[in-house]
């Protein structure tokens, strides 16, 4: 049985060797990334395996529950409530290697770490999340977020700045952007806009304001049943929409935002008083530059079994995977048990007919105001998959309470502990 440990015993002289050094340690199962996907997969494995030899490679000392950042930006929750120590999230029976992976070598069943050392494995799970490409918006610097009317909920260090920006807004033009997908939580760019609209009304500044939603998508939401509700919300709130638009530049000292049509070269400029930016996103370089990647740069896995078609001992889940579902923690909750079942079937030499399959379930709790939420749950075919026996396409107070109180508790105590 392994004990939880933090690794630092790495021979650094090997880092500069011309040939790759032999792995200095080996684990039966190596999980790269200790976020929602990695921690949940580790927990399921450690519950199921009698004598688990599982190592999680994760450089960060902290673990964030990102879905609550929406409510931090809306002034409902303190950001500290969204973070805990990684060591308290990972299962006690797993080893924790506190480093980043810098390359995958699946032909040698090994990964290389930031200090140049290598770890070998029998089975690999990749869960490194998605990369935020702030630099793709010209003129934008991350340090600026939370100042001069520019903000973003897409980061632990920046989400509080959104609340400050909303409170400082004295009327004028408020812009909320969404890049072309894929992004994590495709609903987050509009959730904060609905909270902002509510907040502006409460403060009496809404009647002297324009609220604009500028998105890279062709419509408000991909699932038509929920889009119908959201279009009514937009109408009720008097929000202006600009679809098929990508933010390409901001000029902060002049408060100008420049958008480009996703269908051509045409540029549109908006003078803003505040702007909430959802950054362009893509696969992490460590995945994109590896043999594990598909053409788009995501970890290539079968969309039903989560197994790599090229390396049968490799699996992936979460935002970094090629799974064509909505990149959410809710999707991870359903992916993890399927992945673990199929990995254990592979370990035991069972045929793929014994595999479980994932149907693309994802969920997006669409906050439409303080105390209102539409719980969108759907599958690969964009068909609603409600967990509750009532019409979930309606805005509900009860679903808002679920997001505010129920889901965080389920995440920390249920999902990350392998109980869900
Ligand atoms: C503002 C916002 C709102 C959201 N709202 C919701 C919501 O309401 N509902 C919902 O279900 N989801 C929501 N999400 C999305 C959800 O948080 C993600 O989809 C989920 O965290 C994905 O899990 P993951 O494990 O793939 O990635 P992450 O949880 O991001 O974890 C990736 C981990 O990999 C580690 N890592 C990265 N690179 C390396 C490397 N080279 N080596 C080792 N480790 C590495 C990182 O440090 C990180 O710990 C939201 C996200 C945001 C930003």
C-alpha cells in the first residue's frame, strides 16, 4: 500500500542528459493533474483497488472549486470558500508528486517532470484541464483584470475583481464576452451578465446602461430547450446580443473593445465602461505537443469508453480530453466512474464488451439572476437529461440554492471522495 507523500528526491543532473534518463520511480497508475478530473478518478480508484499504487502528479498546493467563481464575481461568496489544500482533496492512499509534467512519452510508458526526472507507469490517466489563452486578446494583460473596468471570473485571483468592477459601474455600456468554443463552462460568460444586470437594477444604474452580450457562438445556448428560456431572459432584461463575434483587442486607456466576425475579417468596435472577458481557451501545450493528442490538440480518447485508441493503457477525462461534450465539472462526475471501470477492466484483461459507456452527460447551472437558475443537463445529442422530476427548463429558486449550497458540498464531500 502506498502512503501519501510529496516527492522531491529527484536527481537533477539527469535533466540535461542527451538521452532521456530512465524513470526514477514507477507506479501502477499515474494520474496527471489533480483538479476535478484527476482527484475524482484517484478517489474512485483508491476506493475500488485493494492495494492501490496510484500517484497523482499535480504542481499546485491548492485545489479550486471553479463553479463558485461565478458567485464570487456576483458578490455572493468569498473567493476563499472556493479553495482548499490539494492534500486534503487527494485520497490518503495515493502518492502525490508535486510537480508539473513537461512531456508525455507513451511509447515508453513514462512522463517527464519539470525537474527533468521521469516517472514510469503501467496505466496513465490524463486530466490536465484546459489552457486560458489571455494573450490572444491584443492589449489585454492579466494584471489589469479587476481594474479600469476590465474583469474576468476565469481565475481564482481575478474573480473578486469582477465584483469590484460591478460595484464601481455607474452606468454606460457593460459588455460580456464569450470566445468561440471550446471553453470550460460555456454558460459562465452569460451567468455573470445576468447577475450584473440584477445588480445594476438594484443600484438604480440599469436605466442609464446598455448591457451587451458578444459571443463567438451562433446563438445563446446549444440545447434548444434551454435556449428558449434564455432568449426570454435576454428579452426581459433588455440585453443586446452580438453573435459570431470574437474579441480580438482591447484598448484599456480608451476603453475600446474590438471584435472580429467569426465568419470573416469584418471588425466591430464598442466603447465600453466595463467589460467582462472570458478568455480564448485551448489544449495545454504539454498535451498538444505529445503523441497523445488528436489533430485539435486534445487527448485523443474514445468518446464512449474514454480510452486512447492508440495507447490502450492511456485514458483521459475532463477539459483536456477530446470528449465532444460541454467541458464542465458535472461532465467529469459522470466520466470518472466510467473511466475507472474501464481502466480496471483493462487491468484485469477483460474484453471491451465489459466496458461501461459515457453518454456525454454534462450540466450547466445557468444562473439567470440572484435567486434564479435554469439547470441545463444534456447529453452528446444535446437532448435534455434532467435529474429532477420537474420542468428544469424553467428558472427556479430551488435550483439556485442547489448551486449555492448543494453542489459545492457534493463536490468536496461526494465527487472528489469518489462517493458519487
Ligand atoms: C468561471 C467558471 C465557472 C464554471 N462553472 C461551472 C459550473 O457551474 N458547473 C460545472 O460543472 N463546471 C463549471 N466550470 C468548469 C469546471 O470547473 C471544469 O470543467 C473542471 O474543473 C474540469 O476539470 P479538469 O480536471 O479537467 O480540470 P481542472 O479542474 O482545471 O484541473 C486541471 C489540473 O491539472 C493541473 N495541471 C495542469 N497542467 C499540468 C501539468 N503539466 N502537469 C500536472 N498537472 C497539471 C492543474 O494544476 C489543475 O489542478 C466552471 C469553470 C469556470 C472557470
